[in-house]
C-alpha cells in the first residue's frame, strides 16, 4: 500500500475530528450564554419554548398554550342570582309576617319544626294555659275587697267545680246574701254596682280598683246617685236580675271576670241593664268588654261607662231597645 496515501487519509481524519469537537464546544458555550425569561411567577397550563431575536442573541420565553384557570360558568352565575333573589324574598316575607305579629297578641305565623310546634311556642302555650286555669280557680284577695269597701256575698254555688257545672246556681244569691242585701244595701238607687270574680279572679285583682274608682268618680261628677257596692263570689251575669228584683235600682252594672283565653287571662267586662228583673232577656243587656292593660285601659273604661249610663238614663232603655230609640 502507498505509504503516502495512508498518511494523507490519516491527516484528514484527525482534522475532521478536531473540527467536530470545536463545533460542539461552541454550541455548549452559546447555550450557556442564552438568557431565559419567565413572564409569569406561576405559569399556568402547558408551556412551549418560543425563540425571539435579541441584540445579544436568541432569548427564550415560556408562554401558556392553554389556561387551566376556571372561568365562571353561566349556569353558576344564574344559580347565584336565583339564590340572592330567594334570600331577598324570604327577608321581605319575614318582614311582612313580623308586621302581622305586632298587630295582635294571638298566635299567628309561629312556624313549625317538622310536623310539630317549635319548643318556645309550645312552652308559651303551656304557660298561658296554666295562667288561664289559675285565673278560673284563683281567689280574689280579701284585702282588695276590704280596701274598696265592698260587702262580700255569695251565690248559691258551693265551690268552683259546681260553678262550672251549674251556671244556674251562679245566677242566684244565697239565702244569707239576700238577707245581708236587704239589711245593708240602699234601695232604689240610680245605679247599683256589683262585682264578681266570674271565671277570672285575676281580672278582679288586676283591674277592679282602677275601673271602680274611675267609674265611681265619673258618676259622682255627673251627679248620678249610686247604691251600696258589693262583691258576689262565683256570680254569673244574670245575677243582676235577682238584684234588680230586691233593690229596685234604675240600672245595675256588674263588673265580672270573663272566661280566660290563651292570650289574656285577666279580661274584665261590665254588663249593664236598665231595670233588670227575673226573666230579663239577653237583648236588653249591654256589655263593655276586654277591659285590661292589653285592651281597654281600666281607668279609661271607668270613665266611658259613665257616659253609657248617662245615655241609658236619657232614653230609659238598654241593649237593643236603646239602639232603636237612638234611631
């Protein structure tokens, strides 16, 4: 083999290897000098490399190709708006219901817990029911009657159970009470005032003093004569008929405790009748009811009763007959 040819080939291979090494070193050096710019602190989505020309060389930046950030969907916005409208509607409804509650002490729109009443509603019901029972079976303080100067009498009723079962006995005075009336009470007075616990001793305890003193003073100011006031235990409204027969007054007014309810256990009523007698029909009676701190104020009721008495005396009638005469 030609030695000169072998030498020439070997020389060419060495030069070729040196050229390749130099090129590789140059590329590594250029890559080390190439700046990398990150345009987001927290890149989002898939990133690709994008080259851009610069004065010092080729820069590389990372740009998002697809964002993973969740945009609000139209259906979610719709649900949010609907929820806000529902909240406003409930608030408006509750405001209306609260306005209704303030108009009456009755139990309205109290709500439920499932199929049952709420705990506070149930407890309030039990409390009011107990107050009503206490009003029926309670006793009027004797100190109050003595302070007002009332003579204390009794109907034919023996106890409260009989009073509830036998209303007829509550319409008649006991024999001892009849004898006391004939002995101690003024006859033929213009107005005879009678008080009775009826179905609510609490009504007498809470309202009688203010009503009676206001009524008595108003009659006195009007120049109207009154008889001897007395108190009848366990009396009924029609008790005024027998009293009218015995004392013969022009008008009998009986202030009596009304049947208690769950809203008020202390309501007092004033029943009025012109010349009552045994056999008087209910149409001839008049009533001013709901006398208590949550209804007609007791002092105001006493003054109003005096104006009713003046009207009855003027027309000499009460009840339906008075309405007809007034025209």
